[in-house]
C-alpha cells in the first residue's frame, strides 16, 4: 500500500507532502509528492509509541486499590490487595482483560507492548497443561487487538532477599529454573505462530530471584536468541534498596552491574532510587531505563532522576505498568512535570538540539521502547516497520500548531485524545478512533468486573 501524509514526523524531522510505500508491514520507500493510487492520511502522522512495561491483568484491578487506611498505605499494602484479586482469574479471564487493555492502548497511541507476564499457574498454584496456557492467553489477546507484543515470562522464585519462602498470594508466579526455562522455550514456539510478536525474559527482581537462577535464565534465553530483551524490576522502593544492602552489601543496580553482563538488551524497570555511580553504570552499558510515571506516582515509589540521566545520554522508555492510566501522553507529561516540581523550573527535559520538550520526549521514548523490545519500530524511516499514528488535525489546530510546537500541544495542551487512526505492522487497527472489537470487548470486560472482588 501507499500512504500520503501532508505532515509527517520522519526520523529526520518534520516533513511535508510525503508518500510512504509499505510492503509486508515495512516502509520500503519515502518520497516527496503524492503518488497515484495512494491512501490519504487524514491528519498529522507520527511514529507509534512502545509501552515497555505492562502487567495486563492489573488493568481490571485499577479501581479496587484506592481505599485508604489512615495514611498507612504503600506499595506493600497495595500488593497484598493485588494478591487477593488475582486468586480469582482464569486463563479466559486473563485473555478478556488483556484484549480490552490492548484495545485501550492502541486507541491512545501505543502500537507495541512489552508484557511482563508473571501469572503462570492456576488459582491453586498448580501447573496448567500445557504449561504456557496463561502465556497463550496473552498472545491471543494481542492478536485479537492487533498490537505488537513482546512477551516477557517472569522468573519468580522467592518472597524476598535470602530466598524467603513464597507466600500463598505468590503461588501462581513460582517456577524453578528448569520449569521456567521450559516455559520460555514454549513461548518462543508460540511466538512463531503469532505475527508481530517476540519473546524475552523478566527476572522479576533481585528479591525474587537468586544469582544462580538469574544467570541460568539469562544463559537459556540467550541460547534461544542472543538479542532477546531482558527486563527486571529494580530499585523501585526504598525498602527494596535497604533490604538489598542488608543482604548483599550493595545497592540493587550496583549488584546487577557487578554480577550480570548488562547490555543494550536489558531494560531496568523503575530504577527509581539510584545513585550517581549506578546511573553512570546503566548509561555505560547502554541499558534502557523503563520509567512508569503514573504507576510510580500511584504507588508512591518516588521519582526517577530523568534530567540527569538524559544529560548523560541515557536511554529511556515508558510503560503503563499497573494501568492506573493507559495513556502515553500522560506518562510523558508527568515525566516532565515531576522534574519541574523537583527542580522548580520549566521545560526541564528540552535540549539544545530539541527545544521542544514534547518532540524530544516522544522520539526518545519511542526509540528507547523499540530498543527495550528488540523490535524494528520507534521511528518512521525506510526499513522500519509501519507503526504509526494519525493525529486529528482538527483538534490540534486549537493549539499552537507550527512544527516546533506540535508535539508540545499534543502532550501538554490536549485534553481529548487526538489519536484518530493507528497503523500496526502496515495494517489499520484503529480508524476514526474506533476498534472493530471495542463494543464486544468492553461488554465482556464489564461483565468480568461485576464478578470480581477484593474482599
């Protein structure tokens, strides 16, 4: 197919009157002018966003966890409520939730998601037959929705540092290394049957895996694919940092740097509480920092040192994590706003090369998300997959609408969703802000919520 855009954000910057030729989901040519037999993009075209961190089932839990308890709530109390909630979910429930979530992601401008998938077993903690039943529910949901998927099966072994025995609430997560590696192999096989998917792994956290298990899991996945993405929760909470120092004698990221061969395929999720040496180590290794501003705010985690990290040429991506929000605009807005509140300055994440905060953040997050998922997306250029958004020209004309202001207006001024059409891998999955399954998906999701409880 051919797509003509009057205004488009290419990897080289803003351009006008460009025709994209797309074959087998990939942009094979970009030329000035309007070719014959082209489809006209009815708005401004920009690259799609990658969601680097998702726990799909938590979307159904998002409204259940805001009941206060005399100022004593924290990440750890939230987690206890979450454990009660997930006791009820079957594989078919997980598919319903993930399908609804992925449709929501697409409508807001995410075109690929990294699913940090740790709900492996049945409600009793027993193995499914086949073992990858829950993983297959995620693959099916992504296929139905039409979103690109990087599945990251999670290795989860212990309740805390020192190989603590898992709690009852964690029994659906737990695998030994041998079983986990088999699950990963099974997921690689499944991925071959689902288009626009790939597989990596996610050692859950340093508190949930030991050194030997971590190294064995990494060795196995690298034998399957030397470039497979590897994600890990790290330094999310101050208690986690303190516990790591007490057990290992080192801060979490420093321990990781000293004990694992980090490389650009690693994505460190949150990395909220890091010192200067850890920050420099992440940058030197070329690893990605996966930041989830709305979840980190919702859980009271803290604020990642984004300004300093980017000043050192660090690579970041964004995720929606617990899905208290499913909106890349909001993630990027709060990525900047948190820095403004700390530093009492404005336009903190602008650069000399990009005076536009919005442009700088959208491009960096999209490209960092592509790196974090080892996927051929993140920018519009020849040879890249055709994952793109068409923004409503009508909406954006209500705000500053010159090239240098356009992404700022999109992220900071728009209160309604400007994403009109969404293309993934060369196929339209959203047209006029509608998905062909959204009505039926919403109904199934609503019925599921009526059945669930956290009491």
